[in-house]
């Protein structure tokens, strides 16, 4: 199974900039969607798909021994689509059909319509359980594929996440890695105001996971965290990725509680793209 | 949004979710009213209540089952909890909690689901409640209301708060045509006849009511007089009104922004079948999930238009 691996930090940085660029353009074109949610996950998915972590083949997207990435925070679809296009699952031009009638790039990921999407999500809290299903299947089939799941931080308020966490820990599913996109904001407010989560690492550890917190925008820390995760045996691993909601676009970064689920207005788009500075 | 309307013109009023939020803030004068939301209070319009009565508002986060459990306890302790979220998350995510914590103990919990139906548009099928009416109707003792416009949603909010027992109100995302005034006669469990006619009856709720009125104009051009009923309360259903329509008109068309099974159509058919078998036709989403798209495009694609009602009426009158 091929594995896109670029040792070049600068190349990964270029990928990250292109993902940001496409997240902004596709959501602004759609006139709706969640760019800030998608921008906070860019480095994690860039390393997953281009840093030699996930094994996948866009030509054979359903090959049984591929690694899985499940975006449990389904409203981050524009970020998932951007990286799937970059990885060659479909043409980059298709990103501009986001949310349009007839397009398989729906507002939230639909595994029945778009190759590369591993789970249909959009109702928060369910992806980790689905990931456990894949992880058990790998064990039963004696396959070495790994499963990666990303949730939001508001999302882990959902009880099912903890039912899943308890199960994965007790079954010692070391072929399962959870990334919590810890951008500290949810839809209506700061996570700390709605439901303080800390100490999050301790919570996972007490559920029999290995857990660590990293800077989710540092390509080096993200890459090192995935190396660490693959080395853990006997336990699932949680990576708490400290991120910034709207990362890379000052308009969004400066008012993180105001931009959830809102596209960058057409008249602000050029400035946002300039800040991102992708070489296309 | 046009809702495919072409024969009648209505003023566009607020979304039903917005009217609910306004009415809820008014109802906050009653100190027993407690509001619980799940991190969507800026979408359900419960923010207005939150700003006025912060002590009686809880944003419990993205945890719908927990919301319902808390509401159950509050109701058992004598409060009047109103639980609001997107309709699909409220009913689908917390179905068993509603069953055990609300319906089975018959507690006075007020459920309000917003962003129902496919008219939410681009967010797509995961966010669209299309089976919520069936789910809510399945619970013994649950009152189920689907208002068609802002004023009636407002009246319904107050009426449901005054009504003892579990209730569910379904609200939509877009602004909708104004059909009622603030002082209109609107009672839970009693359908409103918005147009008289003796040839055929069009029964609808939610956004389909304005479309039924539009379709009735189209039928009038064919010389067919259609009665239009706003069947805002799906449960308890207004049996008398339906039986009367079945007796006085030749056929019945039911239109709803919901899947085919278990919603308004099924409920009306049950009454018709038992009391006065009559030819019927159904306009709904059928047996499929929708997609992303612009609201009007989706309504057109999934056959929720005045013309779809008109065609169904012509078809059913022909046989
Ligand atoms: C079960 C459920 N409840 C509510 C929502 C509505 N909703 C969509 S995104 C969101 C906030 C998510 O916050 P977080 O998990 O922190 O993700 P972020 O956008 O910050 O990455 C909410 C409440 C949903 N999609 N699913
Ligand atoms: Mg967050």
C-alpha cells in the first residue's frame, strides 16, 4: 500500500497552505460551511495524508488493508475534502462544487457518495465508536491497518465518546488513534464556558489510553505524535492537538466565537487568501 | 426562498424557530420555565431567553441525551423544562432518554426541534430531521405540533407550555410565508380550515401549507374547489375535521416535509381508513435521505412543491 511521505518540511508546509486556500475558497464559493473548524485541523490531516502516516491508494479507495481516517467532527468536511483532493481521490476543481445540488461533496461527509470518506458523520459523538468497529475488524482479520479518528473538543461532551473511550481502553485497541482537535471553541461559546474538559490527558489515561498533548499546528510535533502513537502497544492513543479555530486567517482567529459555521465573505476572501499565501 | 409558490403571494415572515424563540422569551415571565439547549442556542433562538433569564438557562453542551435526562428530573421536580436543539439530534440522539425520561413517566417536558426537514439546504442530510414526526408520534401521550408560520408557532409555543404532559414542536430554519396573525384562532388538536372547498381536501402542515394554498389556486383554475386544512397538530389528530372532509369531498391529498412513513400522511390515512375510506394521495420525501443543495432546489428535486400537490390532486381525482 503506497504511503505518501515527504521528508521535506517545506513541502508539507506547502500542502498545508494549499489545504487552507482550498478550505477558504470552497466555503466562500458555497456561501456556507465551516471554514474555521476546517482550518484548525489542517496540520494534522496534512501529516496524516502526506507525512507518511496513512497508507492509502486513491486508485483503490476500498482496499481492505488501507488505513482509515474517520472525521467524527463531520462539519470539518471542507478540510477533509481539501486533503482528499490533494491526495488524488478526486480533482481539486471539484472542491468548488461543495454543498451544491448534485455534488458528492455534501455539507457533511457521505461515505456512500465520495470515495475516501470512511464514515458518514455530522451528528457529533459517533466517529470513535465507528473507528472501534474498524479496529476490531482489523484484529479479527489479522490485518495491520490502523484507524485514526478526529473529534472536536466540544464534541467530546457527547456521552458516546466516553462509552467508546472506555471500550477501546478496556480492549487495548492499540491500532486505534484518536486526535482531539482542541481548538477551545464550540458552536456557541468557548468550551471552557460550556463544559470545561481539563484535565483531558488524565481522563483518557484513566480510561486505559496513552495520551499526550501537542501543538497541533507544529508539523514536527504532529509527525512526532503519530510516530509515538504507532509505537504504543496494548493501548489506544489519544493525541490532544492544541489548535486555533480559524488558524491562518486573522479575521477568524480574532473572533473565534463569532465565526463557527460561517464562510468568509466574498469581499474578505482575497485578504484571507493572501494571508495564507499558497503557491498554487 | 420561493417554496415554488407562483399562484398566490404571501408576505414572508420569520422562521418558525425564530417565532418560537421570541415566544419562549415572553413565556420566561413564568419562573417555572427552564430552558435547556445543546450548544445550538444561537440557531434555535433560545439565546433570547438566555439573555433575559440566565439563571434559568442551561447550555449543557453537545450532549442531547444528557439534556433530556436533566429535563426529566426538572419536570419531576415541578419545573417546566423546554429542551431545544436541532430536531434530528434531539429525537434521534436521545430517543431512549425521551422514552424513559419523558414519555413513559408522562412528564411535563417541552421538546422543540428546529432545522427540521430538507429546507435547511446546504448542511445536508445528516442535519435534516426527516423522521422526527414519526419518532415523536410513536411516543404514547406525546403531543406533536408542526406550525406553518411565525404567528402560529408563537401561539403554539404558549399553548404547549400551558398544556400538561410531554409535547414536541417541530420548527424550520428558513423564513416562511405569513398565514396567520397574532390573534388568529389556533388551538392545539384543532385543524384550521384556511380555504373552503367541496371537491377535494388538501391537508398539510409546516411549509407545505402555503404550498397547498397555492395548489388550491391551480385547482380552482381547473374548476376544482379544494379545501385546505392546516393540520398543525399531528397528535392528537383532529379526527372530526378529517372525517368531515372525507364525507364532504371526493379525495384527500396530504402534504408534509417528512418521510413517507409514520408522519402526517400515515396518521390521516389511519383516520380515513377507519371512519370513511376515501381516495388519498401523498406528497412527501418518500423513502430516501436527501442531499445538500439550495433549499428551493431540494424542495423541487424531492417533489415538495405546489405543483407536486396539484399533480397529486389531479391524479387522485381522475381515478
Ligand atoms: C449531535 C450533534 N449536536 C449538535 C450539533 C450541532 N453542531 C455542529 S458543530 C457544533 C460545535 C462543535 O464544536 P467542536 O466539537 O469543538 O468542533 P469545532 O468546530 O470547534 O472543531 C455543534 C454543536 C451536531 N452537529 N451534532
Ligand atoms: Mg472546538
